[in-house]
């Protein structure tokens, strides 16, 4: 039996392996987090420049989270990763399995490592891909994610220099990108295509911080992206923004009471203890990341959590992290990461490797968030371990 935190892997099914796809609490159909989309859709800057803007951010976060708490019910206060990992063990027990084999991608890697810490003797074959690690300091996590976003964006610019499929080909792509952000910071760029009839499907314009957030999402899945396999769709979105049409980079308007963004914050704000006490704390973080990552300027999911959880209506209950005595009882775990992942940097993968001394870390020489669904050699290595227990050599770099 293999439990997965993502879509069912076909090769495991072909091998007649029983695969169960988890629907963790707060997501999908498992009592999803329910929030008031009208409150959510209000525009409040996550980068306050003064005390007044900081208080507006805190008030917004409080209003959003109170609406989520009212809509979701008592389980809203128990959305942390520790609770979800305990749910995983309930699944194992219900299936009367002695060991849990697990494939966890992205946040699923955090679920997996938390489960391993809580139930080390119940871990079977575990593969964690696109490693999310929150054991470092908030500053370190912010810097490393903003830098990996920056590095992946540079890979995108590099690609644009080599193919006419990129709408930015022939241009100084980095300069064009920086000019878009600077222009949107000064005055939001219109998004003329956000109205379908009388219905607004996205904001009527886009600010610099909103565009940076949307571009990071556009870089996530190179081969699975709805934009295209070679990021050409993202290049079109950026090129149109340069022509004063930010429709493809505008923030979508929420209309449903449940949404993956609601779930993201519902979980993140239980796992994270917010450290910002005033606007100065957030200003300093952005000044620091602006210097280290001048194109992306500190925009990241890490910063989103750090700024959005200030004033949250449910107190955090962070996981204890990996405990040495528990780690000593674990079997070997396979870790995987791409070199240029815009969301989960290889630094985090190496951090987890050091926390799990018997783990094996392999890398993919490519871009994009997670590697399992790249269907390349690294995917085959993950399948082999899940099916037979065969491990690749430590530090193997796969070209696909």
C-alpha cells in the first residue's frame, strides 16, 4: 500500500500497487476551510510602509481569519500539520497496515517529515519531493525562497534568449521585467480583460507585489503548467503587461467559499508563529531581500505567510520538528529536489537531509516545482524505491 499526497501515480497502479490519495483536513472534501470571499477580495498591501498601513494589514488578516473560523467551525483551530499527520496514521490503522509507504510532494513533504517524527516505527518507504522545511529561522526561510525564485526567474530569462517561442525574445528580458514592476509600483497596470460580461473574474489592475506573486506561480510547473511546457505562456503574460495589459497577471477574484488559497493560510498560520510586531519588521525584511534578490524583491510564499498570519484569529500550534531520538528509529527516506525550484529551494532539501542522516537526496538538473511528474529518470528512481526499496546513490544528479 502506498499513500500519496498528490494524484495517483500510474506506474504504481500498473504494478498492481494499492494507492490511496489523501485529502488532508482543510482541503478538498475533507471539511475544507470556508471563508467569506468578499472579505478576502479586499485589496490590502502585504508590504506596509508605515504604521497605518501595518494596522490595515492586521485588521484585514483578522477579518479574513474570523470569517474562516465562522465558516469552517471548530476544526479551524486544528488545521496544523501535526494534526494532519496524525490523520495519516489513522488512515494506516484503518487499513490495518503495519507500515505506511508515502509519496509526498511540496507541502506533502512537510506532512511526511512530520509523520516520520511522530511515528518513526510506522514509516515504510517514504519519498519526499520538492522539500518544504520550516525548521530554520523566519529570516533564513524568507531569504532562501526569495533567492530560489530569483534563480528560477533568471533561468526563464535565459530561455527567452534562446527561443523565439518566448514573447520576450530579442528584448532585455530582465530590464523589461524590472520596468514592469517599477511601473506597477508607481501605478497599478490596467487589466482590461478581467470582465466577462458584467462579472469581474480578476482585479481590474495589478500592483507590483501582485505581479511578482503571480509570476512565481507561473514558474512553478514547467512541464505541467497550464501556461505551456516551455514557459512561453508566462512570457506572453509578461509581454502584455509591458504593453499596459496585466490581465494574465491579475489576481483572480474569489467567488466560492472554499479555495486552495484559504487552505494554504489556514494551515500556514497554525504552523507559523508570526514574528512581525510592527511595520518596521516587515520593511526590514523587504529591504534585505530587495538587496539579495533585486528582480523578485522578496516576494515568496514564505513572505505571504509571514505577513498574512499577523493578527490571525487562531493561535499557532507549530510542530515540534524532527527529534533526534525519533530520527534514529527511521528507515532510509528518499528526498528529491530540482536545482531551480521557485518555491522550495535545494537549501531546504539539504537541511532536511542533514536532519535525517540516513536519508538519500537526489537532484534534477532542471527547473520547476517538484520532479515526480516530470516523468524523467528521477521519477523512475522514485518509483523504484517505492516499489522495491532500491535506492539511488546519495547526491545523484538526474538530467531529466
